[in-house]
C-alpha cells in the first residue's frame, strides 16, 4: 500500500511540479502571482483534446500512439505558451507600475473570463479525453503496480523539467532570464531586452502548465472548464513549499506535495485530501513564507 | 460629517436624501405593480450591499485583498442556523453573536496573515474559504453536508421588533427588505464615522504604504486585525439575516466565486468609496436579476428568442464580470465613483508648532 | 555631550556578504544638528533603518533617552520620540496633505474604534487637536494652502516638505532626515536649511544624511563620516574638511567620479 501510494504520489507530484514551475518562473521575474495560471493549465488540457480530435479527423498518427501523444502535447504547449504571452500582454503589462493589488485583480478577471468562456463556448459538462495509449498495468511485486499512463506522465514530466533546467543553465536566453530575475534594472543596463525575457518566461511557464493539463487529462480521462482551480492552488502550494521563485524548489515541492497528498488520501481520508493541501499551504505561508528551502529575504526601505 | 467642500456638500446631501427616499419607497412601488419577485431581489441586493460595505473596509480602506470573504458570511449563516435550530436562540441575540463569530474568525485570519505580503494574504484567504466550504460539505453530522440546512424558517420563531408602538414582524420579503435597509444605513453611519477618524486614517495609510505607516507610528498590527474583524463582522450579521429570511442554506452559497463577485462589486464601484460600493452591488446583483424579470414578462413565455437571449446573458454574466475586472483596473483603477478624501477647514494656524516629545 | 539623547554602540548589520554597517558608535545630544555623510552605499540609510526599528542589528546597542531601542517595533520607537523622512519619498499618495500630517499625529492619540463610532467628547477634542496640529506643521513648512490637495499632486519639493511636516507631527525629540535636499536647487536647499534650524530651535535634535556639502557645512555642529559601513571620522565641519581619510574616501571618490 505504501509503495502504491508513493507511485500515485509521484504521478500527481510530477503534474503539480510542472504547473508549479509556471508560478515560480513568473514570480522570479515579476514578483507576481500569476493567478490565471490554473486556467492556462485547463486550457492546455482542452488544447490536447482538440488536437487529438483534429489528428483523428485528418487520419494522421493513427497507428502510432506515442507519436500521437507527443504531437498533441507539442501542439497544446505551443497554444498555451502563446496564450500565456497574450495574457501577460493584455492583463499584466499595462499594470507594471500600478499598485500591487491591480495585477492580482486583473489576473482574477482573466481567470473568470477563461473559465466561463470555455463553459459557454465548449460545454458546461465534462468532456472525455480520447484514448491514446493502450493501458498496461505492470506488477511491481506485492500489491503495487504502475500503469503505462503513469510511466508516461512521470517520464514526460521529468524530461520537460530536465529540458527546462538545461535551457536556463546553458542557453543565452536562459542566462538572460536568470539575470533578469536577479535584478531587472541591472539586466536592462546590460542590454537585455527585459520585455522579451518576460514574454519568454510567460511562454515557457504556460507551455509547461499546458503540458501538465494534457497529462492530467490523460490520467483522469476527462477535462472540464473548472478543472484548473484545485490543481492550480495545489501547484501554487508546491511552489511556495519549495520557495517561490526557485526553479529547483518548485520541482521538489511538487513531488513532496503529490506524495503527501497520496499518503494522506490513502491513510487518513480521501474526502479531506484537498483540505490537506490548503492546510499545508496556509501553514507554510504563515510559518515559513520563504519556503522549506528558501532563504529569508528582507524588505528594502 | 466633517469636511467636503461646501458646494458639493449640498449636492451630496440631496443625492443621499433622494437615494434613501427611493430605497424606502421601492417596495411600495413594486407591490403596486405586483412585482413580488423584484421585492425579493431588492432584499438580496441590500444583503450584498451590507457584505460589500464590510469587505470594503478590508479591501478598499486597508488595501488587503481578502478573497475569502464569503467564508465569513458562511460562518455567520451557519452559526445562526445551528444555534437557532438546536437552542432556539432569538434572532436578536443571534444577530450580534453571528457577527462576533465571523469577526473572531476574521481576527484570527488577520493575525495569521499579519506578516505576509498582499498577494500571499489573497492566497491564504482563498485557501480559507475553500477549507470552510470543504468543512461545511464534509461535517455531515453538524451541517448536513452538501444537502444544506433546510427548513430553518419552520424551526425558529419569527423575529419581531416593536418600536414606538409599531411592530415590525420579520415574516415576509418586504419586512426583511426594510430591516436589511436599516442595517445598511447603520453600517454606513458606523463606517463613515470610523473612516473619518484616526482609525480610518490609519487603515488608509496602511493601504498606501504599510511600512511607512508603521514608521510614522501607526500600530499596523492592531489596525490590520481591527480592519479584518470590523469587515468580517458585517459578513456575520448578513449571514444571520440571510439564514432567517430565506430559511435554507447550503455550503455552495459561500464559495470562492461568491467572494470574487463581492470583489468585483468593490472594484467596479470604486475601492474605498461608499457610494461606489453601493452602486457596484446594485449593478452586479441587480442588473442580471432585473433583466431576467423584465425579459420574462415582455416575452410572455411565448417569444423564446428573448428567453434564450436572457439565458445566454446569464451564462455570460461571469464572463462579462471577468472582462469588467480587467478593464476597470487597467483603464479606471479608481472605479466608477472614486473615493473622496475628507477635507479639513481652510484656515491657517495662528499658533507656533511645538514638538511635544515622546513619552 | 553632557546630555546624550541618542547613543549607539558598535552597531552592526550585514546583508548576505555585505557589511552594511560595522561597529558604528556615535551619539547625538539634545538640540544638536549632526550630519551623517559618506559615499553612496556607505550604509547611511541602513543606520536610519536600524534606529527606527526597520532592521534589527546583528550586534550592538542603541539607546534613546537612556532606553534600549533594539527589538522594538517601528511604531513604538516613533512613540518614544524618533521620527524620520525617507530618501525616496514615501508619502501616502492618495491621502490629502493634511491627512498625511494627521497620520503622523496618530501615535499621540488615544481611543479605539468604539469612541470613534460614538464620537465621545474626548475623541472629538483629540480629532480637533489633530487637525490643529496639521495646520500648525503645514504652516511651518509652508504648505498651508495645499492642505486639502492629494499628496501625489504636490510638486517634488513640496512632497519633501510634507515628509518633514508628517514626521514632526509625531512629536519627536530626534528627527532623522534622509537627504532632504536631494534634487533641489540652491534656493530650495537654502529654505530647507532654514527649516532644519527652525526645528532645532523648537527643541528637537536633528540627524541628517546629506550629500550637498554646502548644506552639511552650513548647519551641522558635528559631522560623522561613514565609508563601507564603518565610521572613519567624526568632528566639527572644519576638522572634517581637513581630514585625510575623509578626503580620500569621500571627496576623492567624488572627484574621481566627476
Ligand atoms: N535590505 C537590504 N538587503 C541587502 N542589502 C542591503 C539592504 N539594505 C542595504 N543594503 C546594502 O547595504 C549597503 C548600504 O546601503 P545604504 O542604503 O545604507 O547606503 P547609503 O549610504 O544610504 O547610500 P546612498 O547615499 O546611495 O543612499 C549597500 O551596499 C546596500 O546595497
Ligand atoms: Mg541612502
């Protein structure tokens, strides 16, 4: 049972970690909680469904499930990435110098808009996520098992995180992102196009959130217009757990939260599994807002 | 009330008198034209005005984005319902009790979030409203879970108030409307007095620059907790009234989205502005409800195009609110009716200042 | 200094690797005007932040009127009688000029929400006193005519004056001014100097961070020089002007820059 909960937790955790990266990347640069990120995740799931439907209509990739998933994932990531850039442009950029409450409120506005847009235009009912990968269950000794879906979710997430890590560490744009998040003013003086970096950050963060949406849709087999809210909060919790703004922290926080939640659901009560996450969120924010790994930051006067 | 330029003061007085007169006459007029549903709607709007006024203390005056205000509304409502059902406590006692229960919860949340930055407080309060909702849904033995608490109206005594020989019995929409209106006027009176005093000045100073306010001697800890408690007190009172009036509550009345709706009213009307908040509640709650009624009557059930137009409109309601929130903060951050600061008299001081020294 | 109002002893604070303030000891006497100078990043503002409780020192002591100041909250320290202005203006932008000053007076007012709602006699008296205070200090800094204007609508120089009025309304014995003449022309600087003298004449001591040497030499009785967080010199203006280390650390750097 414990082993099984760990596997489930790892699966959930990799989805949370992917979403958490979006919060953390944006926060690192703009010091802003991207409230609309949970809706980007939801949109990612829908973009996944739509691209699978289109592929089916066009009769492409039909015999090759992995190719199919890879292409749906890529399509969804591009769409959500662009959506992220648009959201930043429309809702955050005009408010760069506004009081702190302002971007938060406009982000909530975006969030409400996207949810209701999908509810009205697509459907208020949940939609089945098309079957793609043939479902195998691999026995792992004892009663524990892992499904082909879980393997894919974990592998894809880890691959994306590794790619992000390499990108930030070794590419020119990645270095520009790091410089901007350290000190935007200096970065500007060094000739970095800060607006460009911000757009790129939103693109990457949103694309990762979109990928998480597709994986989540595959895992649970359905998507719905309001599916983003709860995972969004949990991923935010994960980001805070790891120290918001810290990329490695977000990954670790995601896995920790996923495992804690699975254990809680398995050993305590699954009715309260969402409560655990919220309680953890509040406890961490109140007692260790810098995260479990983060350093304390002092405010400047 | 002190200060406001003399010319404008007259205008404000006239507008206020007109608004009160309209609010008082409204049910009579609606009754005359047999718009009973709209009387109910008017009462509902008044409840939202009360809620929005309370939330305005927290968001508008003090600048703390509380996204969990509906939780305090729910705490008031469930406190009142459970005490009324199990202990048959009178409405008049429950009114302050529910207010204080919500205020205590508010003070607690205020204390836990004291050291947090604004956007973190938003998240904590959001988490809080979800915890309360999940709690109400799952504590079946106490709250009857998602099915809610029905039939409160049958298990409690009808609230009755005798004033100057005339008795007001709270047993229908009209009497509740008048009672809530009374509460709204009392709330405005109290809040304006607080706002135009050192208390309100401290709150607004915190909104403008919290650490500067603290360095200028404002006890930001105490003032923030007081703002939370004051604001949430009104939510508790509103919850108690709603429970007794409608007689049926479920956890789904007190969600994050309900909180967001209240935030939209304040942002739209003008953060920190009483008139703005009134207008915001009127527009956000009133327009969809009135539209529904009007459209239904004019289409007479037959013309289905009007009906479907309305259905779409109701569906699109939240979508439109989302757009409103964005557009307002970007293009008119002060809202429809921007807040006015109290003025001091224009005289020059004759006396020399003297630093009076610390204690 | 027969009568020491403020005394610091080996005041130290570090930020990460930066030794922002290191073993700084100095004192300010009653009704004294003392200047705190030093190159950019020397740690001057940080000293103010330590004195007003924004930061807690890593080690060292601060005594004000004989009482310890460390580990107290900023608002308590303000009540004790230390007030300050900010290097980059920190006014309550959307409040009126008079209200800004009245917020300063808040720490001298008693009574909470209940009296504010009931408008009791003592409450009304205090509110009237606050308004009177606002008028007094606004006329002192020459902003009477703008009392009902929003703070953000003031010109830059006026905003600096308003910060001084707001700080004075807290009723301090010691006023900390962080570059009060920054960005001002000579005539404006001159009038701020008059203002500072006026404050001293009213009985408060002034500790002043300033880059403009005419102002520093013109009004301060004593000068303290910081460099890289350490106190490198202290003395009367004439002494400081001749001090080798100061010229090297401060004027030298400035000359090299210009
Ligand atoms: N909150 C903080 N976190 C990290 N470093 C800080 C902080 N506050 C100040 N410092 C650092 O401490 C040093 C001293 O800064 P401070 O602002 O006190 O200088 P200053 O003498 O006021 O300079 P200026 O003349 O430019 O105002 C600087 O290196 C600054 O970067
Ligand atoms: Mg400085």
